[in-house]
C-alpha cells in the first residue's frame, strides 16, 4: 500500500520530546518560543504566534481584525471546511469568489467582482502547496482598504515572487498530522505587524497580559511544548523535504504527461509550489470517470484522495445558514467533480513513484 500521507518523525524529534518530558513542563514554554522563531524565518516574517490548531489560527486572525456583525469575508469555495467554519466562528458572513482551474485558488477577477460594500476581509487559500495569485490579489485588497488573512494551512514555504505565502497579510498555518510539517495538532499565525502579534499572544492566552490582568475576552488557544518539540527538527529539515516533494511532482508530471483526458498540476511562473498535494483533473475527455480511476487505484494499493468532493458551502448545514452566502462558483463545482490527489509526499521512493505512474496509466487505460 502506498499511502497518500505518512508521518515519520526522526530521532531529533524523539530527543527533544524526551527533553520536554523530563523537564516536567509540558505546556506552552521555551519550545513553543523556539518553534515560533524558526517558523517566522521559514515564512520570512517578523512574528509567528503558535496556537493549538489551524482553525483557531484562522479565528484568531479574523478576531484581531475587529470584524463586526454583518461584515463579510470573501474566500475560496474550494477549500477545507475549516476555512468556512472559522469565518462563522468569528461572527462574520462568508462570501465566495470562484477559483482558477490552473492553480485551484481564488481568481482575482472573480474576487474583484465579489468585493462589495460589506466586505471587510479577503481570505485567499493557498491550496495544495501552490500560493494564490497574490500579485493580483494584494493590489485589490489595498485598493479597497480590506484586511488580508491568508489560509496557508497547506502551503508552508511556498513563495510568490520570492515572498513567503503567509507574509502578505496575516498568515495562518496548520500543523495537523497530514500537513507537510506536523505536531499532531497545531497552528501558527504569522505577521510583520508587531501590534497584531502582541494582540494575538494575549488573545490565545485567555486575553491575559500578566497574571490576572485581562485585556480582552480571550481563548485558550495555546500550543504545548511537547508538540512544539516535534516541529522544531522538522523545520530544520523542511527545505530538503520540499525539494523531495518538488522532485516527486516533476517525476509524476513526466510519467503522466501523455495520459488522455488527465490535466496535470503545474507550478505557475513566479510561484514556488511546496506540493502538499499533487492533484490532477480527470476531465470529461478521459476514457474513464474520476471515480473509476479511484476504484482501480485502490485495488492496486495506491492511496489517493478527493480534496474536495464539493464546494465548501454545498452541504445542508450551510444551505440554511444565515451567514453563508452561496455565491455561484462554476469552476470550483467542476473541479470538485474532477479532482484526484495522488501521493507526492517526501517519504516516497522512486519505486513507489513508478508504481503510482503505472497505476494511473493502467487505471485511465493509457
Ligand atoms: C488543515 C486545514 C485547515 C485547518 O487546520 P486544522 O489544524 O485542522 O484546524 C484550514 N484550512 C485548510 C485549507 C486546511 O487544509
């Protein structure tokens, strides 16, 4: 079986975890501070604030932008449900602009059309490891004087014109088990704004600046040192692991280039892709359906996944929700029907990759 994601921690992580256990101080402490410093360096920002998961990172980022009831956040309809749930938890109204087929991220033209008088924040999702079209999105955000929260859960280390995804506005990250870098559960918020970083640190710790000095109604969003210890060595190795993912993606692209009806992912000019997922589209021109491909791959023991099977609001629990506006998104609807993610992670061997390529070719009948 070739799984779509694998977690393997090395001895360095073990040793740091043992250090924390022996210290007797398991909650937020010096390991979290170290992880934050290293994380800020990888993203290329001044400040990183660790929290307990990627969803709370999004909620906290929205909260420090002081959203009022009725304020709208425009995001991508093609994302993990946490993006939408965070908007709702922060008390805002969710609106959507369609995506581009070539990067699976917000389409700047659609975004421009979706921005209205109640829009307060734009929330691009850097999906699968490829950053959104920030060269076009940031000027729109600035022209309208909006907040910018980047859902970078899947794209640590990705860049646009050399700038880190998550460094344009408030960046939010997830360290969940399946992400490129993981502490089991965990999250991070990045910013170059010292005042926002300070507010985020207070907010994650019950709104407390010093013992029993409460400044805002806060949360317990703290990460633990035991978790941070697992992330520190992974950050040191992160560049190498991304390189391996890039090589794996190139190998998959070469091996699948001539498969009929399959649209392969590309790294767009000026953007560095960190290949959280390698996602193809099984288009209508393919001789088989996407779901047939999945059945055949599964029979061969090749892990694959659908991220995501529907647009994020296309569920009964959101259909009647007063703060979810299901703006139409035909590209996202089609991509959700056609997308298929294949293993690309950094633990794959050359022989694994050959098997994935052979498996896909056989499944599509190429
Ligand atoms: C994983 C993920 C999140 C949420 O992160 P958690 O750590 O699971 O809370 C948010 N957005 C996207 C796009 C994700 O992939």
